[in-house]
C-alpha cells in the first residue's frame, strides 16, 4: 500500500525540515504539510489544520488517504510557562485528536515527539536512563510525560502503532526554534555569524543534551522504519546527541570567530534547565533500532557556521526569512 504522510506542525523548527526529508523519501505528492498558517513559498501539498479541531484532521486524512501522521505541534517549555493551562489544553487536545483520528481511521503509524523535558530532579541527571523516574516541573514536560503514557495506552488498548523519541534540544541552520529552553544554542550561531555579541539566558556551566538537526531527522526516520516487533518501548525512546554548556559552545565558536563575546544573564529558563538532564543514556534506542549519533560539537559547529554564512550572504538579516 502507498504511504501518504500527514505532518501536523509543519512550519515549526523540526517540522519544516522533517517535511522536506519525508518528501524526498515518499515523494512530494505523498506528503501533506499542515499548520495553522500557510507557509509562503512552500513547494508541495499544504493544508491549514488547527489540530485542536478534530474535524479538520479527519477531513485531510480522508481527502488524501493518509496512512502515517507525524504530530509535531506543541507549545514548548519556556513559552508554556507563560500560559500553563492553555499549554496543557493545546498540547493534550491536539494529541488526543491525533490519537483518536488514527484509531478511527486505522492509521498505520503515528509519530509523537517527546522531550528531555519529561525528566526532573527525581531522575539521575547524568546519563539519564530511559526508565528514570519522571517528575517534570514544566507544563510542557508534564504534557509530554502524560502524552507518552497516552501513546502507550493507544498501543496497548487499540494496537495503534505509535512511536516516540525524547528529543534533546535540536540545533539546525535551516529553521528557528520558538519558545524553548534550548533555543539559545541556535541563536548563538546566528549572532556569531552576524559578528554580534551574544547575551545568554542560561548560566555558563549549564550543560544540556542537544542534537544536530541531521541526527534528529535521521533518528526519526530510522525509528519509523524499524520493524514493529523491534519497538519494545511504547512510551518514548531516549536519544543522545551531544551535551555541552554555553561556555563550551562559545569556546568552540571562538575557534572560528576569536573575537566572539558572550555575556550571561540567566532568567527563568535557568530554573527549567537546571532540572533537566545533562546527558542522556540512549542504550534502548541503540539496542532496539540501532541509534547512533554522528555529530559532535565540533562537526556541528563547522556546518552551522558554514551554512549560516551562506544564508546571510544571500539572504536578508531577517531571521524569519531563513526558515526553509
Ligand atoms: N527544546 C525543547 C525546549 O527547550 C525541549 O524539548 O523546550
């Protein structure tokens, strides 16, 4: 049977890049990108979907005979703290709608992104294992921890093939993150290439797990390609990429921009970050579907700087225009 993919949240940091990879894999006509607003210049099929409205999802699934759904829409950790109850409503309602449509329409596979935000101080924060205790302290983290359990519920109760990854902070040159605690690690490269000083909202020694976009996308596709019987975790898989602190990324950037300046002005996001893991144990992902990251801080920095230089040379200084 033909695979037809629906991406919900296709304008986001991950969604915008994943959509392109899915088009390469399944063909442009077999990928339906969707978000709250149309994306200017997007090449391919695009539908406006507000995922809090189940009927909108039903319609698109029927029209295109969708067989897989990637549900990437969510309010992230930092923004979520500004509107906790609304964040809970949006993150959970959209997930329930996706799970319900998928159950009712016999969707083959569903992807639900979770996050390192599911962890809290109850977990060992160095090489945090997959089965660590979950006591998230942000509404985003709480919604992801609950979402993981709902994903597993739909698998156990209805046999729905839902798969999930706990992403570290995702770093890419193609798109910009929005509303997350790890966003600084993308912003810092933009500032470096523009030869501007960087004001960091985290303290210099705050180590967090991160992942280069190419690794994040490859992990997603590999998980979704893995044989069903290999997927032993139906909550979510830890994946590791690279762990570093603001001071370490700044030092790496200084190898290419020796005059690069960073100042530390920790705000409420420091509180969030200090309850998250510093590094991740991804043994389960390696064992079940062969996960192995390829990028370290050095190789990621080289590519980020090279690609952003090209973009700033050809494009405007307006960050929005840098989104794919
Ligand atoms: N990057 C996300 C955030 O900072 C974590 O999943 O909220």
